[in-house]
C-alpha cells in the first residue's frame, strides 16, 4: 500500500474554480456531476413532495389541476433525464471505469468534460422551462397533445432533453471505447468486475437508443413550430408512430436506469459477504441479455393504444423473457450471500433493501407484461408503484449503496457509519410506506395523473403521503452527514472495506494519474477467500 | 502533439491513441445512423399509408438537381479519399489540394440544394402549411411528403455544413500531419463519407420512388 502523502491526490491538483471547470480528469468530472445530479434529485423530489401533498385530500390541496399536471411533468422530466438515466454512469461510472480497468483516464477526456457542459446546458434549459411555467404533458410528450394542444414550454423541455441526450451519448461512447481499448495488461473481459460489464451494457443502450429519441423529439418540435408534421393525423401522419419511436428509446432507457444499479449491487454483495460472486458469467451475460432483449419489448407500453393483437402477443411474450435475466441476477446475489460472513454496513443495508424492492418491482412488472392483466391495470397507480419500486426502490437505493461504498475512495473520508445505517433503514421504511399503498390503489382502480380522487381512496393516499414525508427525511439525512464527513470524517485508508478490485489498490483519494505504475492483472475478480487467507497470515 | 510520437497520457503509444480514435468515430457514426433512422422509418411508413399522394409530391422534386448533387457528393468523397491516400505517402501539398477540391464540391452541393432547389420550391409554394400549392385529394399526403423533404434535407445540409467546417480545419492544420501521424484526416474522412451514405438513402426516397410507377 502506497503512502497517500507522497502522491498528490486528484483533489489537491489545483484548488481554483478554474482548475475544476476546465478539468479533464475523470474523477473531478465525476464530482462535478455529483453536485449537478444532487441538485436535480432534490428539485425533482420537491415536485414529488408537492404531488403527495396535493393527494392528502380527495379534492386536492393545491386546488388546480393545471398546476398538478405541471408538477408531475416536472417531476418525471427531471427525475428521468436529469437523475435516473445519468446518475450512476456519470458519477460512479466516471470515477470508477478507469480505476477498475487500471487505466489513467477515459479514452476521450475532453469529450467527457463536454458531456458535463452539455448536461448543464440541458439542465439550464429544463429549469427555464420549469420556471417559465412548466409543461403539462407528462414526461412522455404524447402527440397530438404536445404538438397542438399543450400550452406550456414544450419546445424548451424538448430542447433540454435533446441536449441531455447528446450528453448521454458522449458518456456511453466514451465508456464503450474505454472498456475496449484501455484495459490494463491482463485485464481480460472475464476478469472485469461486473460493474464494468453492466456499464458496458448500459452504454450500448445509450449509444443506440438515445439518437432515436433525439430525432423523435426533433420531429415533434418541427411539428409544433410549423403546425404541420409527421405525427399529425390530419395530413396522414400517425400519433402512434410517435409512441413507437418514443418507447423504442424509453423502454431500453429504463434498463439504462437499472443496469448500472445491478452493477453496483454485484460489487457490494460479495464485498460484505466475504465471498466470490456466485455465477459470475451468468451475471455478466444477464446484463448483456437485458440490453439486447430490452430493445424488443417497447410495444408493451401500447397494449391499449390500438396496436394489433398479434404484435401485442409477441411484445407480451418478449416482456416476460426480459424478466428472466433479472431473476438470474437476484438468485446469484442471494446465492452469494448464502453462507457468507455478512456485514451490515450501510452499503450492504442499501443493497439488501435493493434486492427486496427491486424483486417486488420486477415481479409486479410481470403482471403488467401479461396482456390481459395490463388492460385492467394500465394507467392506474399500480403502474406508478411498479415503476417506483424498480426506479426508486431499486435504482436510487443502488445509487446510495454505491455512493456510500465508494465515498471513502472518492473523498478520502469515512462517512459516519451509524448515520449511514439509520439513513438506509429510514429510506427503506419510508419508501415502502409511500409506494406499497399505491399497488392497492391501482388494484382498486385509482387512475394515475389525476389531482383529485374519490373519497374511499383517502386512507391509502394518506398513508402514501405520510411515507413520502419519512422518505424525504431519509434522503435529506445523507445530504447532511456526507457533507459533514467531507470536513470532519475520519481519514479513509486505501481499502477500508477489504474489497477486491483495482480501485482499492490505489490511495484514497487516488492521485491524478490513478496508478503510479500501470497494474498487471493476474486474478479473477472477487477473490474474497484468498484475500481473507492473506489477511490471516 | 507537435512530436510525431507524442500521445496523451491515458494511452500506451501513439498507435494505441490512433486505434482508439478510429474506434470512437465508428461508434459515433453508428449513433448518427440511428439518429437518421426515425426519419427513414417514418418516411417509409407514411408513404406506405398513402403512396399515390407521396408520388404526387415526389414528382414535384427536381430530379436533375438531385442527380447533380448526388454526383457532387460522391466525387467529393472520392477527392477526400485521394487526399487521405496522399498524406499516407507523406505528400502534404497533394492532400491539401485534393481536400480543397472535396470542400468545393461539398460547398457546390449546399449552393445547389439551398440556393437553387429550395428557393424554387419555396417560391412554388411547396412548403407545407396554409399556402401549400398542391390541391385535390393528394394535398395532405403531398404535404406530408414535403414535411419529410424539408426536414430531412435541412438536417442533412446541417451535417454537411459541419463537415465543411471540419474539412477547412483539416486544411488549415495541414502542417501538423505526416505520413505516420494523420489520425484527424482519417477521422474527418469517415464522417465526410458518412454524410454521403445518408444522402444515398435520401436520394431515392426524395427523387426516385415517386417517379417509379
């Protein structure tokens, strides 16, 4: 283990604002992204909080359906494109891809910085759209509502997502090329940590699906500006075409949101079970399978939109198939924990929470993939609950798990462990209280996206809103104690968890060039039994 | 980057850096292909729904200019290819000359497309909207055809303009390039040729299919 004092950490390599804003260091760009992402997470979260506030009363406490529509649109747009899609890749991914590969940086560092500026530009435009009055279209921008009838700042919102898309493409392209070309000597594909494989699968989706969304939004903007266009049924265009193109991106995009989370969990479970990851190759190929099959299931968003029965049958079947690789992963994580020496540190608590919540979200997804059940459940709170179990219970938990796990590596400081565990438990409880009642509401037939509801749904909605309050506390806690740890946290050693992986062989925080000597990889990943044996000698 | 063997610190060698750059541009072109994909898909899909109206629209296009422009673009890519081959032999002045030809041919495309063809079409009232000049049963389908036409050619033209900028940049920077070290020439060349590929799909969609029946 090298002495951190001898080398300059990346945090000390220039302290001016300029040295941050013009940096091409992947680690610094990751930090820039964390700041930005955190802002958007709380902005989107604030909108969610107001939504739950409104739904405390059956008549709606905000008093205006218009405002309510704008709130859930803002929540969806900010959370999807400015938090969920980029969150893990641009923060943990940016920081860790070169470190895990044994490389000095990503293949295209300037492109990496450009992606951050694009993201920020997109964010500014999105905030302009929000502050200027917002949009009332939902995050899905369905035509002809968006192209002809909607009143809000649709163009601004569309431009924001268009720009953010190119930021995603830049990141995905950078990751793919880096993983192909910048692996350290001896780092064969099957020696790569699963986190890298999952980011690879994610990047493939980003690179191949995002351009389709970009063009679709451009066509939408054209139609709205000129009052004529390809989705307009009056001249023989087709609104369903928009839905096809939109979901061709947006369904794979939900795998963009969840796959990196799978990667994070696959790192944490072995580290805190002191065991090799069970069925490494199955986990790896499950990621790839999800990326591939994920491209073929978009039609299940349109079962009631008037597509043909035969296409619906095929999409239903394919949607079942995409569940299989996810299930493989869940079984592998549980098998990894089986007979392990499990430690319940905060990252592991989040990871275990992830398994439970993601599995709930995944299994309820099967209800929706079933053609007959979906006709009943679609457009109800059942869908909202399913989506949030996967995205918030799954993805956000995974992000927090990873943030805590690699926090010592990124900052050089330990976070306060008791606070970390408390946060993880509060979030788990708050989350379930918020979203489990929504499964019941959906089953009972409460439609989504309405600002008022019949009296008999009041009790469950009240529970859900109470849960949101607890969830809010759970999310604000880490903001406090993680910030505190930057100033007062105990200094972290190079490898505080005793984890495997090249990122733990360099100092915490790492020096600018990552490794003084390019590492040579001889071992398969996750050799925890061997690591233990060495420790006990 | 002044030294021929120089490379950025994340790469093991200049060769490593070159290979990585080439991988990057190919992947970028894959994203570009998918970027244009929805236009082609929607176009074919919409045509399939109302082929006779699309034919009416398609016959109002100027096949002569379309053919001339296709020739210009292919010739331009050929010229670029010659320039790229010449720098491979270290013949920098030859490269500059052929790249200048490639640039001029590309600029001629822009001039013909927007200066002549678009102008005529706009003056004939072919831009979709209230003043659209085709009437009768084919009116709405022909409007859709021209919506696609203006949208796609504008976007293609924008790509070409960016390409002209990149070509100019290569020509200005020509001093940097040697037989061993000319990755940017290669990278820009791939992009330049890709713009042709997009055009080769647009060309039949615009000019040929409507005239086929």
